[in-house]
């Protein structure tokens, strides 16, 4: 454990926007009294090959699902890995195991609301053998622990052939029941294709789509089926019947904007999560040359935020002036002196360790450090504080949450899964 806890950054404000140029700094005018726990890591299991995602199915089974980058999803039950993978599509996944780039592979799995009782399918995000990124739906066999690899229904194909990095890759169903997709900017240094700030491109974005109305009778509510017709671009190829666009998406009906977009200006949002209690969204965005950052979207947001890349990295302007730009600043950042690749986590809402309640945990892949982040609204200002809680020896590739709200992380190199605990 780190010998002393260090405060990383404190920022305040219900919404943080750029009002100055390079070197702008916001400081809190209100003071909060945060308490911080001691944490440690308890080994749950090992023997995995490159784990990159941990989640649950929401079906009451108490199973953990662990995505292996090479193209398999494993099930952990009572601390043991089942003998047969839940899904094996390694024959169609480009990963380091098959000669691909370090950031390519099977990157996440998402289970829809009602999985198990009402639905027998799920969604995955993976890099195809040709380098493009695919979102697909798969169905179960008659065994709830084994999915059918031949049941694939392709939902979205992201054209991503030029670079192997910045794939994003996390699928998550939000509290609203829609599927959120974090996409990288297309790779290369400083967004050479200018995707993150391009409203006509779906790369470098947070997307929000309705995939459930295409898999079952359309629900009653605000949505419309998206028929792209001539509105194709190099960042996306899809069939019109595969998903719908929520009418409440922020750019619906706005010329020049892809209506799937929920937020823009992201470099590589490797891991993000919703607070299951408050429904706030935390987005960890991997930095370029100097800063790693956590962005925040409150639950009452209508979407449309611009998180700054590639005009800014963290709180630092990368162009001649950021004066007057309507960009949302990160709520915390750290420099490359302490880590080079942020891994986003979760707000703890479990019951085993009450002193962890309300803390957002995040870490760094290269340094193994783990931080906590808290916020409190005081006199109409949202006050933030982040400190280092643990200096671990692990390659933290992902955090995960079980159905009860307990938190886990994966050590990528050793293939181990750990639970975050408080002594």
C-alpha cells in the first residue's frame, strides 16, 4: 500500500466549462470533509488469458462473466472457472494472440435488462480479422452456461482499418435501457483523422442506441427506427433494421450530426460506468502525451457534452486558445509521472464494506495505482476530491461489478481476478 495518501485534484461546480486559455485552473470555493478507507485486494481466481472485462448478467445467478481478449468469455462461479467457455469466437477475433494489435480483441459483453427471464441473448464488441470493430448479438444454447457462436447477428460495423489502437470497446446498458457504446477516435497520435470533434463521425464518441426494439416487439416510448439510406460515412456501416435511435438523443434532427451520438470529444474511453444509485455517468478517457482523465455526466444530463479531445488533453489546451469553447472539463486528472493508461471503474454500492460506499474507484494499467474519487454538493457547488488508495503491482485492465455491487479488478498479465476489500 502507498505509504501516504496524496490528493490528486479538487474541482468544483455543477458544470465545468472552459473559460480561459492554456493552463486554466478551477479551484473549489466550498469545502468538503471526505473520509477515506484503507483498501486491499483479495484474490478470487486465476488462470485466465488476458482478461479485459468483468461483469454480471443481472439474472440472479451470482455468476461473473470475464471477457478474454483473444475471443472467449469465461464464467466464474463460486471462485471457479467453468470448464467450458460461455462463448468462444476466437476464430473471428483479431487480437495479440492472432497477430493483431495490443488494443484489439474481444473487448466487452453486455446483457440486456430482463436477461435470463425474458431474453436469451446478449451483445459483444470485438475487432474482426480485417481490423474493423463489430457490435453483435449472440443467443444462448439450451444450456444457460453456453452461448451459440453460430447465432451471431451483426448490429454495427465500425470501419477502423488504418490503426490498431483506440478502439474504445465497452458496451453498457444504461439506466434508461439503451445501449451505450464508447468508441475510440480511430487511433494514431492526436486524432489524425479528426474524428473526435467531427459530428458526422461516430468515432471518438459516446453513442446511445436502442437495440432492444429490433430484437423484440417495439416498446412504447420515445424512439424511431433509423433508416440511414444515403447518410453513410466511413466511420459506420450498419443495416437499418438492427437498431433504433432514441428521440431524446441530443442531436436528433440536427443537420450534420449523426443521431446516434450521445457525447463527443473522447480519445479512447476504455472503461466507463453508471453509478447504480445516482445514475451518474463516469467516463475514464486514456490520454495522449501527458494526462489521464475522468469525465463526469450527471444523471439529469440531456447529453450533447463535448469532453474536449483533441482540443484539450485533461485541463490543458492543445491549440492556440481554448477561450470561449463550450467544453466540459474533467473532474480529475493525473500526469504521466504516476501512470500512462487510465482504467475506469465503478462507484461502490455493495454491502460488504460500508466504508467504501459512494467512492468511485479507478486505476492505471501501467503503474497499478488505484485511486478513489468522491463528490459532494455544497452550496450548489459539486466539490470533488481524489486520492491514491493503493499502489499495486498489477496490470489493471478493467474493473467489474457483480449484481450485489461488490467490485473487482483484473490483472491482465497474470490472468488473475481480485476483489476490492476493506480490512
